[in-house]
C-alpha cells in the first residue's frame, strides 16, 4: 500500500512520547503548586492565632504578646511610595530615551548591556553602594530616604527593561501614522506610544515594586536593623520595614517570636497579593482595548 | 515557457518600433465609460501642484530611484504602477519625507511643492506632513476610539475645543463615506471596525488635517471588491478637492481612478502620461508588456 498515514491510527511511539511529555509537565506544575501551598499553609498555621488588629496597631516590643508590626508596616509603605516616586519617572524616562530617542549606535548597545547586567546584580551589592553613597557620602544617615534611594537602585534596571519591552511591543505603524499626520516626536511618544504601552509598563512597575517590598538585605546594609519605636514622619526619620521585622523575629530563640514572624509574613503577603492584583487588573482593563 | 525569451527581448528594446497587436490578443484594462476622467488636454492645462526634477534616492549605498522627473497636476489622480520592488512606495514616501525616518537614506534632486523645494533645509517637516496626508497600505488605526483617531491631527495642531473637534471629525468621516456607519459609536475602539472601514477611517484621519495632497500606498490591496469599489468612488469624489497620488498593483484600478499614470521599472520612470493614452497607446514596449500583464 501507499505510505500515506491512516488518519485513524496514531503511531505508537508518538503516542507514548506525547503522554510522557504531558505527564512530566503536569508533574512539574504540581510540584510547584504543592510546595507553595505547603509553605503558605505552614505560615497560616503558625501565625493564625497571632494575627489580629492589635498586631497591626502595636509598636514593636521585647515581649511577644505586646509586640506589633505598626512601625514596620508604615516603614514599608513609606519605602515603597518613595521608591515608586523615584524609580518610575527615572526608569520609564530612561526606557523612553533608549527606545524612542537614542540613535542606534554602539554606545546605546553598551548602555543596554550594562542595564541588563545591573538587573542581575544581587541586591546586597546595591545595599553596600547605598551605605557608601547615601548614608555616608551624602550624609543621609539611616533614614527612610536612604532606604528608598537604595531600593530605587535595586528596581531601576528592572523597571527600565520592563518598560523597554512594553515600548518595543508597540508596532512601528503607530509611530509612522502619527508622524505622517504631522506629529512631532514628542507628540508621537506622548499621545500614542506611551498610552499604548502603559499596561505593559504598569505591570512591570508593580512587579518590580513588589520585589522591592520583600527586600531585606539592602536595607540591612544601610542600617535599618535598629530598634525603631515610632512611625517615620519625615524623610530623615529612621525606619524599619516588614521583611526586616520578620527577620529580627525569626532570629530570636523564643518560640512566640516565630509565631509573630509568621503573622508578619501574612501581612507582607497580603500587601504583595494586593499589589499583584492591581497589576492584573490594570493589564486586564487597559490591555483588552489594545490588540495589534 | 516559450514566450520568455521574446518578453526579454521586448524589455531590452526601449522604444517600441513595431506595433504587433495582431499577433497576440491583448487584454487591456478597459477605461470606464462616463467617468469624469481628465483628458490629455485637460491634464496639460491643469496647474502643476508638485514638480519632481532629477530625483535620485539611496538606501545607504543602494540606489532605489534614478533621475526621476515628473509633474503632478492639481486636483487630479496620479497613479504609480510597476512591478514589485521598482520603487513606487519609496517615491511616494519622498513627497512627505517619511523616508527621513529610515536611517542612512539620501536624496538628490528636488521636489517642488507649489514652487518650494520640500528638501530645502528651511522646510518644516511637521507643516509639510500636515499639507500632504498619507494613507498606508495596511490600515493602521491607533488603538483608541474612532473619535480620537480622526481628531488626533487637529488636536496636535492645537485645536482643543470639543465642539470644533467634533465638527472636523464629522466632516472628515462624511467625506470618507464612513460617517453613516460609525456616527453612533464614535467612542468605540477603532480596532473593532472591519478592514474596509479601518481603511476609510485612515483616509478620514488624513483628511482631518485638511491637506492639499493625499498620498495612498495601495489603499485597497487588502480589501474585498465591494470595499475596493467604495474606496475608488471615494477617490473619484476626493479629487475634486485634493491632489491624489495612488500606488496600485491593480491595472484595472489604475485605469478606473487615475487621470495620469506613471510606470516605474527598477527605479526608473519608464513612461508617464494621461492614463487614457498610457493604457491605450503606450510609447514604450515595457509599459505595454506590463499593463497587458505579460510581465511583472
Ligand atoms: N527601508 C528600506 N531599506 C533598504 N532598502 C529598502 C527599504 N525599503 C525599500 N527598499 C528597497 O528599495 C527598493 C524599492 O522598494 P519599494 O518598497 O519602494 O518598492 P515598491 O515598488 O513599493 O514595491 P511593492 O509594489 O512590492 O510595494 C526595493 O529594492 C527594496 O528592497
Ligand atoms: Mg510598496
């Protein structure tokens, strides 16, 4: 007979390979989900009894049953707000320059390579840089400002890369159409390219800020480990942050502090999940309108 | 493939010496009856809107256009025809200097718009592009509402009042024969429109700038016959007010809509003239071969 395949019979080998590959992928997914659920379950069990309104309202204390997370939560809110204020305009601006303005030269390639490398530098290195630059050289001391500037260093390369990606996803036909209608470069970027890439940029920004929220190492390097019994009110005030408070509690020998740490992690997770939810919402709301 | 050598021979001989119509039945694009096509005399009398002199164009070292000279009459439709890659789009983009955006390009010669050289260092590209609208081959609406698409040009030109913008949008959409289809959903995304509607939207968007000249690069190449017919009717109406230059691969279309036609081959302008004449009695053998579909 001819060598044409019969449409009703699959080759046996193909079928087995297919099955094996599907099961392997399924197994990998399940392993990840299982580990994640286990982790969160463990934390919920540990922190359950300790998570309460008072826990969020109280200042830190040497006594576990009086200790709260207020200063750390507010410290983190300060840090993230300031970091966003510094890193978003800088990062999006740099991405706009690199994608829309910079001539395609070797110089640009070099900068691009550097940014990609900076995004991979461990955050503790930025912490040490922040200690030398902001805390010592600029004499900002162990202030929220120092902390936020250091976190800005950490997230800046990521925000630049994510924004560049979003800008690159805007088809050139949009730019050409705008120019053909007599738009200047600024008008093209401001009225067409930027709005079209906004969902992508927002997602990148929120994801990198979530990362900043969980960073402890660079903050410890700039000296945020001190006992701070008050909520920062000025840029120059000392501060503590959620991941640092959690770290301090877990390193205590008493069992009760470990429960406190678990409760702190839950608070951190809630903040993180809400930030990611915003990212998804933005993507969904504005992304739907844009199809190329 | 017995005919190939003879086609080659034809293409080498530049001037047509013998007319051998009797040898092979030639299918010429028919010139439609009753349409108000400008005759050769009328064309000769029309005011010159754009004058191109010895224009050469280079993509880095590659010359894409060689010594092109052409006169484009006002309120007429000029069609650029020629095989793929011959430089029609490149030439079209020279008129509104869209080629400036491609790095490493170079222009020699001049293009005069009402006597002013558009390649003069004093030219303001932004105002030039406002006077010379362009419609691209693939419709490219902005991912915004229909209203925002059409009002973009006037908005960046400084018109802010909603009432003025609305008037312009309505007028432009009416001129591009789209108003009746979209008047109830101006705030909907332009991406929900059909291909033909999107193309008319892009025409409206260009018209909203109130240009003198409309450049169209294969505006109907992705459309069905009905939408194509609408666009062609539209071109016919628009030429009463605008000077139109259109690139097309469709000989029938060129014959239907244009008053003047220019045939390009490998970056050279082989022949140009009144469409009626160019299609019924081409002077060059290459032109004849192309319009009768024997090569290209
Ligand atoms: N951006 C560019 N960079 C370099 N060369 C180009 C560029 N655009 C076009 N060319 C070259 O210039 C020549 C003319 O191209 P052009 O697009 O003007 O042809 P065309 O007549 O419009 O063809 P088509 O009918 O297929 O659209 C081609 O050889 C093409 O390869
Ligand atoms: Mg083309």
